[in-house]
C-alpha cells in the first residue's frame, strides 16, 4: 500500500510539471554580445556535467567545445523566445538567470613557502619563475598574477592567479599542489547560493532547468523556484513546467544580498574577500554563533585571522546596504 501511495503522489507531481507543456519555434543564433553573456554558462554546464558523470573529458584541462556549443544553442533558443514564451520572459528578462559560479573556471590560488626562488620571482611580478610545472601552466593557459600576499608570521605567501579563458582548473591544480614547498592549491570556489542553471544533454534535446533562489542566499537560499525547458536541436523549445517555492510580489531578489568568496581557504594569517566593490563592515563568528571579531575594511584588503584557533568560522559582511556570508577554515 505505501508503494502504491508513493506511485500515486509521483504521478501527481509529474502531471503538475508537464501538464502545461508548450512547444515554440525559436532560433539558435544571436548577436555576439548575447553569446558572450552566456559563454560562461555554456562552458560551466558542460564542465559540471563531465565532472558529475565522471566522463573522460573530466581529466582534460580543455572544456569540450562541441558540447559547449550544443548547450549554447539551447540557451540562445530560450533567450530568443522572450516576448513569446512566458517562461523565457521570467528566466531571461525578469530574473536574468545564469549559472552559479561553481565550478570555477578561471581563478585558482595556492599557498607556498615564500623563500622559494620561484616564489620570489612571483613576488617580483615575474611570470617566468623557473619552476617548470608552473611555468608550463602559465604559458599554456596564459595565466596572469592577480595578487601575491606574503605572510611574515608563517613564512608563507598566498598567490591568486587567473587564466585568460575558461578551463577545467581541477585538471591541473593537483600538479601545483604536488610541488615541493606548496601547502595547497585549490580553485576559488564561491560560497552560498543564488540563481542557477543545470543542463542534461540528451539524444535530441538539451533539458535546461533554471532556478531562482531567495531568502538568505549567502547561506544557500531558503526558497527556490524551478523552470524546466527542453531545447531541441531543431531550435524548437518546449516549456515543461515550473515547481518549487511560490513567487510572491516584492521578493527584492538580489537587492540586499551579495555573493562573496574567501581566500585562502583554509587560511592561516589572514583572508581576502572577493565580491564587494567597496569597503565593508565585517563580523567573524564561530559555529556556536559567538562573535569573535568585528571591524571595518575600507580598502577591501586583508582581514587578520592569525589570532583564531583552528576551526570553522563564518564571515558576514555588509557593503553599500548589501550583505554576504561565507564560511572559512582556520588551519
């Protein structure tokens, strides 16, 4: 009897999702500016798929262009239906939904012994460091140095670098992590949550699931609404349906929230916050909710953490009326 009830409830859910399915004719081309605005989405969705399914290309630094082009055509076919398909108006015009920032495809950082000769080269801004593995990555991926932050207390330095295009960073960060004198090398993962897109590539279509989250999104979003759309390879589009939390007037999505990332994470002597474009006030609390430190950072620079005991902490910031939260680990 319980299995029958479960099957009945599942059939109701399926009917509610597909009951309003509609098919529209569209186009899979768009101006270059629109293509550029969705390039990160197409690349990220393909990379995420290869990692989740453990496909052979998950070990490649290059993101598979053929798959990226397939997803791009699907995204453009939905974009081109604004003004024709109500769901497109919602996910494109009203909420301008794009993929969330994970997995990262450009920024990575590492911590290493600052006295190493190749680290001293980086400190001087020289990207020809003399370390063959790192120099090969820098040359092949046209990597630039974003910041070099020495730590006098521990004798280490934190280096933030960025590739010129989207790549599968996980395919090479372990190579840097394995270098003598390197404590760790990781991608610059974003915390929290927000609008997102997921994609399933099928034989005759790409199934796109757009979602919009709101309510304490720096901690993962308390509410989320989903829209499922099938984009066929002949550039027709089928709206399957929507589900999840109910949208209500006056959500103020994004008006008071900002996504932030903290690096290095884990940290030793300090952290740097990515996300705010101006100064901010901050609050560090432990997992019991106890306030450990609060202050104001006017130059969006470093926040000292050397005084913290090893453990997990929460950083809350407020900048220009917008708030963000991210967790970090003190080694």
